[in-house]
C-alpha cells in the first residue's frame, strides 16, 4: 500500500525489461514525482542534476548502477578536495588528473610530471619484478617520496609521490598528491623574519651605542625597522606612532611610503573619532581593515589605499604606540599577518623602550639603570615566549615550522643578555651628581634659565651650572619658561627641553628672541623625535645648539661655553 504522504517524493526510475510497462510507471507517477532514465548514463546525469530520494530499477541493473554511483562519488570527492591528484606513467606522462591539477598553470603541471618521472623513472624500462631487498640496492622502490619545487621564486609547491605495483610487484604507475605550499612557506619566512628582526632590533651593543646620541640611535633603529618591514615582512607602506601619556597623543616617529597629509594628521588614543590607530591604541586590540572605502574608522593614509592592518605596540600589558601597515590591494592582510605583526611589534616596542629608558637616567649608578632596564624588559620577553609557545602547539607535526619557532625562543634568551649589555653603558650627565665646586670665568655670574618638565633632570643641570658660578632659574613647563623670560629679560642663556606641557621648545626659543639682546638658546630632546619640528624651525632662525639626552658633562658644558662666548644666537 502506498502512503498518501510518502517520504520518497522524487523517484528516479531506471527502465529495464520489467519496468518498461506503462502501467508500472503510471502507478509510480500517481504517488511520486517520477524521473525516467533509459540508461545508466542517463540515470547518473539525473543524479548529478538534482535531488533524488530513491532509485527504482530492475535487479539486473542494480549492481552496475551502484558501481557507477560509487565511481561518480569517488570522482566528485577527488575533484572537490583542495589538493591536486594525478596518475602518471613512469616516464611522467599524465594519465589522469583531478580538477585541481587541471586548474593549475602549465608550468606547474610540467614540474609535477617531471617530479614523478624523477621519483621512479629509473624503472621505466625494467622488465620483471623488482624486490626491495634485491642486490641492485633500490631498497626505497616501494616507498612514497616527498618533493618541493617553486615557480618564479614566488609560488611554492610540495608533491607526495607513491608507486602503483602490479601483481608481479612491478612499478607500473605513479600517484601524486600536490598542494600549493606558498602560504605555509610565507609563514615560515615571517617566522624567520621575526627571529632575525628580534636579534637585530634589540642588538644595540653597549660599546657601539655609547658613541651615538639619541637621534643617531633612533636613526639606527629606524633603518633596521624599515629593512625588516620591507625585505622580510614585505611591508612597503607603514607608520609607527608612540603614545604620549601626558597628552594621550599618538606622536609620529617613523613613516615610510605615506603622503604628507597622512603624516600631519593628529591622532589620539581614543576609541572613536581618531581613526583605526586611535581605536587600537585605546583598546589594545589589533584591527584588520579589509576595505578602507567601507570602514568609517579609516582616516587619511596611503594614497589609493584599499586595506590596512594596525597592531598595538605592547610592552607587557601596556600599549606604548601603534604599528600601522597599509596596502593598495583590497583585503591584503590575513589573520596570519596580524598574528606575526603583533609579535614583530613587541620587538619594535622593546627596542624603542630601551632607547627611552636610556634617555632619562634617574639613577646615580650604572648598575641601578641596568637593573631597571632588565625589570622593564622581563614582562615583554615573557609575552613573546608565551605567544611563540602557543604557536608551536598549533604546528604540531610540522617540524620545520616548530624548529623556526624554537629559534625565536632561543633568541629571547640572547635578548635578555643583550639588554643587560645595553643598560651597562657609561654614566651620563644625569648620573654625575658629584663633583667639587669650581667656578669658570666665562660662566661666573651668567644668568641661565633651565626649563624641563622632569624635576630630576632640571635640578641636576641647575646644580651643575651653579657649581660653575652660574645664577640659575628653573621652569617646570613651557608656559612657566615663557613667563620667566618675559619677567627677566636679562638671561645670558636659555637651556630648554623641546617637548614640554603648554609650550613647545620652539615657542620658548621664539620668546627668547623677542627680548632685546637675543640670548642664545640650546634645546634638549629626550627621544630623538621632534613632533612640532622645533629643531628644524629654530635652527633656521639661529638656534645655538641641540643636545640629545643622555649627554655627558663635557658635551653639555662645551655647548654652553660656545653659546655664551658667542653672545647670541647663530645667524643663518
């Protein structure tokens, strides 16, 4: 009895001797949506074309149809999987290939055929069985073999070949499975890049770095960052901004391949209204922008930009800045790019922070500074160890990738020692608190204004100048310095930090120039970057000198003597 609501709704009828009777087909049609096929090939076409709930056929046709369906399903599977699969003869002639192999370019297929011929082509003219234990020494005859090759140095493939044996144990054909390994190879290259960059960015040897001022140190670090971004990470357009915690502003430190208008945009570490960089700096979360035309957070950047990746520069659990990379290709960045850029960014943050720690030395001995630097670096290095260890878990079974990751872990230990070496540099002016009082005829009685928002620096320089016979006033910010200049127009020298609250170094320089005798001005900078372009502008208008912290007593006093002896600003 046939149900009024049959489960089988669409029925394929393969007509045979017993099913050609019109009455049978008509009966089935009265209960089901019937599709009639007069041959096995026609039945397979119907199965491919649409949803079939059941097949009705003569018993004699059932087994051939079942085999045909199984063959169809096998072919469907082989054409659907992502790897390329093919069969060749011993000379490398292609006998069969799945859809993936056919989609690849001719040079790729040629290399696969050549690999198969290379793997087992020695047996192409062999007659009779070959035993793996025979005296000919071909013990690996029956083993599968793995090969790698590249096309145009940009695409990488891996091939796994296996021999097909006949009843006499002769190798008759070769089955090859091939996959595009480009993505995996690029991941390996980025791991290598991170490993190498980690070594170089933090390898600022104490003896060599001691010979450089902070501007030169930052330039050295900038050159290294640019090199690794371009050559190893393959980033050509990027910017690094550091967070000024006093103003919450993201100061531009390094910018490569960006237009002037992008460099001049002011951004703050706020989740809204300050672009993607402000969002990343305020939240500490990386951000992939797949299409800048559709993302409301995106602000002016690379000309004709289509996508971007922005990651925070993290020191342990603190955001010290952002690393922004842009591309003119849409959806140019992946999760792999994000993950590796975050680790790379940690190295950049550490290197920048090492310079920053060496800028303002608040201790009287080198050992205390070294201890402080090492304490600051412990957390970030531990973070890199943890993230790399997690990556190793993701690549269990891929020993090549795990070996590269282990190299990163080894590098962390070397960096710990490198940090100690860097911190053990010579004592600077700010560590030289002691010394006998001795006046200098050139400086005795000279009135000097020292302006710096760091009390330790301000007081140390004032004490030093007092020992040489100067009369010193101290200002803690830019506005106070300008007020001193307005109230006391007889300064013989103004010594000011460039970056202070309320007024910039250039504004202090301009205020000093307005008083009648134009006292010389020396500007100091603590980290080498000059967001308000005070150095450039003031130098064009007669700035006496620029000092990069940390500086030695001899450097400071030498510039002060030259400035005072000159009697006024240098005229350009």
